[in-house]
C-alpha cells in the first residue's frame, strides 16, 4: 500500500540507500528494509520493479516530493527513490578469510587506508566485487564509511561482498600476515612494477588516500610496495582508477 508522507524520517547516513539499482540489490539482500520513499507520481521503468518487490516483501512504500528525497539522500542522485533500512552489518576479518576457504580459493583482500572521498570508495567496492575480492577492510576512524553516496557509487555491490571495519589497520595487517597472506601496498614511488610482481598467492592490496597515499605505519607493515608504470610527465591516477588497474592485474595473474 502506498501512503502519503507526513512526517520527516530520522536516520543515520548508513541507514539510507538511494538509487534504483542499489535499492533493488538492497531488497534482495539480508538487510531489513523499513520503508521505501518514491517520488510522487513516478511510476515507470525500474520503479515499477521496486514497487512490485516491495509488495512481495511487504515493505511500506511512501509517496514523497522531490525536496523530501533530496534532503534524505544528502544531495546524492536518488533517481526518485530512497530506502530506509537497518544498519549495515560489518563482518570480522576472519569472516573474509573464511569466504576464500569456502570457495577453495587463495585469499584476495582489499585494505583501505584512510580514503575519505565517498565516490572513490564506492567505485573501489564496485570493482572489488567485480573481480572477486573476498572482502574489504576499512578503518573505523579518519576515513569514509558506508555512507549514502558510497552505497550509490557502489551500485549495490556492498550487499555482495564482506566488509569489515577495524580500529587499527597496521595491526590488522600484522594479523593477516600471520595467516600467510602477502600484503602489497600501492605506492607511486615504489621500485616494484605491478606487471613484474607475482600476485598468484594469497594477497592483500592496500590503497591509501589520494593526497598522502598509504600512511607510514601501514607502509612499513607491508611485505612489498608496488607501483603502476606511467609516463614520466604523468603525476598520478585517481585512487579508484589505480585500484581498478591493480585489482584487475591480480585477477589476471590468478586466472
């Protein structure tokens, strides 16, 4: 049943999902969707699929005007639909390793060290899902979490990949290394060319913020630092682009 929207909903950023494809993936996931807000009068294309899914899952649908949806989405491109869901459930690092074991594969982990741009983080999550990364590790502090913008940029991939949040990335790397996982840090000044580096074993890739790169403490814990070869007159790549190049090279080598 579609209800008229009367009062303002209060939610944290991680409770709100916007965009048609992300909401379709959300409804199909294990998370509970409390309400779906649809722009008043919008009944076309994939909105019809969302409404049908909401009916099947008995999710309340609320009509709202564009200003309401704009406010809920924080300015993200909501495409006329916003969902209010339960909190995203982060996993433990051990759960990520268990996924690899369950698939009978060598672990492939992405570690994020201080990336603050939500569009970059969302793009990295989307690529990680595409290449078969078993899980992503995020820091709890001084970095972007799974915000509305991240979720939209990831196009629903957040629901298909394990994501952990840890207090200390450097200590987590030490723990991962005890599991015989080789840790590679991305560094534009590194001597090791990614195309001459062996990624066929159990691997974890560390990506740092575009401005400062991987932090010194984290860099010191890595087993090796690697770089993407570029022209001498090129400065650097966007971190989501660089991460994509690195992840696909690891995928290529692993077959």
